């Protein structure tokens, strides 16, 4: 994975808007040779995103200026990309990636728009940029802006791999003409919640409405299906949905480029990878959104106190119920009356097998065998459960009591009888 290695010049575009250049270390990917032709070759490349709008209060002192190479090199792959007519949402987050200890992945490859040939002019490339750790993701279509004077000048520098004319600085000048993005490429939600999977697009040239299409596809562990298919055609609108209570807004798609997917009442079976594909002639690109279902366990003991009536050991039961995903950790601790700190109990514990419920969640129980000679009255046992759905481990405790602190069966009988008599008297007075 690759990190931002330059943050470029910041200057005032207007009195209230600032712009900055962001320089990314990338990989240029192309199909390799060989008998199968199935492997890929990666070459180092650089993408310079020019003049991205930033907040007016961004400090210029923290920005390192980008400087063109002193000596242009025909072997270098440097793509200078402007986005004069295409907004790149959340672009400022790229500037803060290093400070937030986030990594940026960037991959480039050739791109052939629909209806064109591989050797057509202009030439296009596609760049996938992902800010990891919950950050924004972009898929950019870059169009090479050819300098006609450079083409006619036999002395101009030609990029050795791509055989394209370079600028006087040894860079490939491009423009962002199409963009598909997600501001939340990875989201987590609980069972029964409603969620919006964020996706949108921007385009330099506004396409005719009838050439616009949106597809959301779900994939998980080798399975896949189209969840939603929306098209705007000359004959009208078309919509097909394969999941109940799932929708996208065609008005927002056409007007604002909002391709987000709304899903109601999530289930475990909704977990997976969602691919948002935008078709807007002549471009078709996509952005991936990962949906994780996370349900924290309910943790409980069978009762909150125990007593030893004889020398026989007892089994404590700690129940973890209705959680997802599968991984859960159960630990046992005890604090003796004479001690101020708890100690970990590693012996004498066991786990039941996982039980899966019809809604896809899991349950299990942990058991601990305890002996009266080792744990006197006043000992506190704690069952600690860790799970990805819990911000902090969940603890439940019970205390060992003396035998005379526990009511006998006869005492329980008289307590229940007295409660029943008092209830009858209360009802009698209330109904008079």
C-alpha cells in the first residue's frame, strides 16, 4: 500500500476559496505477456491532482510545495490532472491522510470508453484512489490533453512506455472528465437498522438523461446478484429491484449525481461487497462499498449469586447470545475477599459449540467449574466477553454467599404466601 509523499502548493483562488495540489504515489498496471497473458505488470507512477478546492482556513504552513522535476525523464510516469469542471468530493481528506495515519492506495491503467477503439484519440486512463480506514474512495477517468505543437515538434519528449508526448516538464497533462465516488466505502450496521450506501458521480459534459444508468450489485463469498438496476431511456424510466425495502432516487441521480442506495431493516444476509456502477455515455465506472453487519452479544449469568451447601463443586454458566459475526472471546476472573485485584482463571473453563439462529446470529455458553475449598464466601466471579460489536468488553459478575444468606425452601414458601395474601387484600380494597 502506498502513501501520499508530497502535499503541494496552496494558493488563493478567490478571497474565500483556496486550492491545493495533491501528489500521490501510484502503480501503473498493464497486462503482462507470457503464454497465458493473465498476469499484470506494475510500474511506479505519480498522479498530481491540480487545484483542488480546500477550506479557507487551511494553513499554508503545513503544505509542502510540489516542484516539477529539474530534468524531464522520458521513463517517468507523471500524470498531471486538473478538475476544473468536475468536483471531487472530500478531496481535502487526502491532505490530512498522513496526519491521521491513513494510507492511500492509487492504481492507474488504460481506459477505453464505450463505442471507441483502443487506438482512438483522445487517449484515456482510469485511476482508482482509496483512502483507507473509512475514508473516501474515487474512480477517475483522465483524458490526455495533447499539445498540438508538441506533436508536430520532433524534438519534443515522448514517454517511453506510453509513446505519448510529454509537457516541457516531462509530465502527461490530463483532465478529469468523469468521476464515481463514495464518501463511505466501508460501513457497519446492526441487524434491523436502516442504512444508506453512499455513491455518486460527476461528469465534465452533462450527458442526455436517456443515456444514464445505475446498477447496484451485491457479492459475498462467491455469490452475487444485482440488487437494483435503474435506467433512464428514451422510452422512459426503468427500475428493477431484487431486495424488498431497497431504493435509489432517480430524481437525485439525474439532478445531483446522487446514486446512493437505501436499504431498510438489515439482515445478516445483507452483509457483503456492494458495487455501484454508473453508466453515463460514453463512460462506465464503478465504486465498491463494503457493508459489515455487526451485532453485539447479550451477556448474562444464570443468577447473580451462588452458595456452597456442601463440598461438591459447582458449574458457573455465562451465556453470550445473538451476536454477529462469529468471533467472540470469553474470559473468567475472580477476586477473593482478601485481595484487591482480580486474577485470571485459565483452568477449569470450557465452551459450548456455537449455536446459529434462524436470523443468522450466534450464541454460545462458557462454563467454569469452581470448588468451595478454593473460593470462600465473598469471592466475586466475573465473566468478560469481547466482541467487535462491543466498544469495551462486557462484564457480568456473581458473588459467593454464605449458606445462611440464602433463604431456605421453607422461607421461600412463606415469602410467596405472604406476597399472595397482600396482593389479594390490595385488590379487594381497590374493587370496593
